């Protein structure tokens, strides 16, 4: 059992438990580095020595699909294992069922199609990943009205017990239920083999419940087929769901690809369509020549349509990339990379495929998700035969390895590009990262200054300027840090550069002994940086807190309080109350200053030690002074 406020793996702060089931407990948590909410799910007890955790991490983290949450990590604590994945905002299908919602047909088919697509993807992995617990509570409908399939499992112990523990009636398939019964009754159960058609049955059962408002029957033999209901939908839906829910596994669709195809061609499953087809056969034979020409034109038009859609998605992908809209860019990228037709086109255009993988890597690198950055950079260089022609792509891959602390691999790859004749500036680019990683900041600055004198593309120059700024800050040379970052900001006002520059201005403005005029000037410049970030709609909690501090330093107390009040409604963090106490104290509002002083100190005490400032910090000392003043 994890406690609220507990931090695991120095990264994930537990907010609260949000669910529990046969496979363990599920918690809402906060990713302290990426500053976003995630889900931490307990997977299995008593597994020590039975699995290769690294293998399971790789399997789950490599799953990339628009309709799946991103899995970040596995965490091992004693005899317990947890997965960490995206927190999906929205409502699950269980809430739609409980509310008695009647979903319009087009929307229903959209959700069914999306779920078929993601199951095709999971079942197509090597080895296949069977979800094994598809139920309304595990299907989220996002704010954009798309599905997200959550709580999928990978067998952790080499057998299939994860597929039969914690099954959910009435959505479990008959064969899964039988296998679970035998397992729990200590009878032989391994002769029953489960495959993707068990997920198919469960998917059908979920939609049966969603469409009728009545749960599927158990015992299974008492099930009333969907085709016997009077429903406000075309009969094609009933025919597809009924086939997916056949009691015998052999009577269902052969696989999810076949069910997906049925959904995509649903009109052909109606009696009206079959009558129409029969009535027009003679006409087809009479005009076979004309129809042949028509079919040829349709096929040509189809491929043209696919090509146009691909080009449109490709254009949107790179537009989001240029605009630093990494979330939408990644979603489009997943859609492209998970579409067989699009991938066929990319395989014919190797350079474009390389660019898309590399851009995906850059987006994760910008988010400081270096593990995923490594994965995509590696996929990019897999398609490269001439290393020298793509030297910067290999260079970026090695830098991501360094940031991910995979030094042995980084050193080996560095030797590869040295032998391939990569330009010295790219070798030195990597070498500067290695120097910073080894905390040799003075040597790193000397090397970076020499590289900056050579011809560089804008992105490489910005990267080196930011790295130089970080190195200067590490040796407390804030003026030099600002000089590097201002050069970077002149080239491109990216979120990362603005954030670092704003922090540098604040750090310099808060130095002891600085003149008041100079202090104000630095805080004005810092404020401008954070306002630019908020205007781009990418502001984190820390960005907003820093903006509030800038307002207070510039005596814009009302602006500071308004922003902090907004943050207070959305976040639980002692720093919000602390800064409200300081702002009200500066305004001379003793009532609110005392209120937030007390609140801030109580929240501070309930914050894990590794996540809070030291007790001797200036901020906490000031809070203690206010408490003595008011209490």
C-alpha cells in the first residue's frame, strides 16, 4: 500500500489511490521531472527472481499507439512491481453505461473501430500481447472523443496466469472463465489456449452492454443475441457483435484484423445490401467492361486518397514539430507509424522515414524523456547506410545515450562515428556532452566556445549555447550563463531556452548585494520570459510559480496573488501557499498572510523531504519568522 505524498524511485509522487482490482492497486501520481500526472499500477507480488524486469520494461515502453497510454517505467520495490504510464483524462465507458447514455451510431462505430485497431496492434506484437481484461472501466473516452485502452498486461512470470487472474464477469470469454475456474479449483488448465479471440469476445460484450444497457448473461448459454433486440442501429452492428461473442472460439472472427475489416465495411453486412447485390449481378455481368474501367478508376482514386491523407498528416506532423507542439506531433507520429499503408509509403521514401523517426526523437529529447529519445533516434539511424551523410543524426543519438546515462553504449557509438569520418565539430559536440556529464565544466566551456566559432546549423548552435549556459551556471557564473542563453534566445524563442533564461535572470536578480535597480531589471526580463511561455500554453507549475515571484519582486502584488489563487485551485503544493503568504505580507494584509503562513508550513511538513526545500532555506526561514510574528 502506497501512502499519499510518498515518492517512489525519486520521481513519482503518489497523490491518491484511484482503483483496485485483481492485479493490484492503481494510484494517481505526479511525475516530478516531467511535471505531469501519471498512473502507477501495482502489477504482481512475490515475483523476485522469476522475471527479467529489463525485458518487461522494453516490451511495454516500445508500445506506441494513439489509443494506448504511454508506459514509462517498471519499478521494483522489495517483492512488488509497479508500472508507470500516462494518466488519461476523460470518462470510462462504465460511466456512460451507468448514465444510460444512448450513443449515436456513427460515434459508436468510431469507438469500435479504434478499439479494433489497437487490439490488432497489441495482438500483432512478438509475442502477441493479449489484454485479458477488456471491460467498460478499462476503456477511456478522452476529451477529444477518442478511445484509450488502459490496464493491459504482459505475462510477468513466463506462464499465462496473468490472463486468468482477476477476470471480470460478464465480459470474460467462456474459455477464459473456464480456464480461471480450473486454475482456482487446482485442476489442470493449461490445455485451454487463449488467444486474441478472447479479447474479441470481451470487446463484443462491452459493446453489447453499452448498446442494450443490459449486461451480457452468465451462464453464457442464456445470452440473448443482439440481433433479437429492437435497437436504433443498423443491423450490421448487431451482426458484428453477435459474431464476436460466439460461445465457440472457432465461430468468431479468425482474428482482430478480420473484425476490423467487418467494421470498416459494415454496410455490406446488412440484408438490404445483400439483396441489392443479388439484384444487380446481371447488370454487373452486362457492363463488365464498363465496371472494369470503373473499378480501375476507384482503385486509382483510393490510392490517391490514401496518399493525400498521408501527405496531409505528414505536413501536420512537421508543422507541430516546428511549433514545438510536441504532444500533437507525437500523436500524429504514432498514427503514421502504426498505419501499415503509411509505413509502406515510408519504406519507399527512406529519407522521409528517417526524418520522422529523428523528429520524434527530438520531441522526446526536448521533454527530457531521454529513454524514448534514444529509441526513436536509434530507429532513425537503422535506416541509414551512409553514416557520414547523416552525421548529425548519429551525433544526436549518442548525446541522448549520454543524457540517459548509457555511457558504455555512447562511447562505443562515438568510436563508430570517429571511424566513419564524421566532421570534427560533430565529434567535439558529443565530446562536450561527455565533459559536462563528467562535471568538467571549465573544459566543456572551452571546447564549446571553440565549436561555436565554426559553421553550425541553428539547432546545433542553440543546443551548444544552452549546454554552455548550464556549464556556466554549474560554476556559478550567472552573467556568462545569461550571455549564452540570450544568444540562443535571439536565434529561437523556444520553450526550453525561455525557461532556462528566465531562471538565470531570477538567479542573478536574487544575488546578495545586487543594486535594487539592477534587481528590478533582471526580474522584468525574467517576467517577460515566463509570460512568453504562458502565451505559448506550455507553462508548467514551476513556470507559473516563477512568474508569480517575478510579479511580487516587481511589487505587482495583485497579479501575483491572482496567479497563485488560480494555481491553488488546480494543485496541492506548499510553495503556492508560501508565496501567497509572502505576497499578502508585502501588501500588509495580516489576516491572509497569517492564514497562508500556517497553511504553507503545514503543507511543507506533509511534503516528502526529498521534494521540499531544506529547513534552513531562506524561504522556510522567512515562513518561520512570519509564524512567530502572527502566532
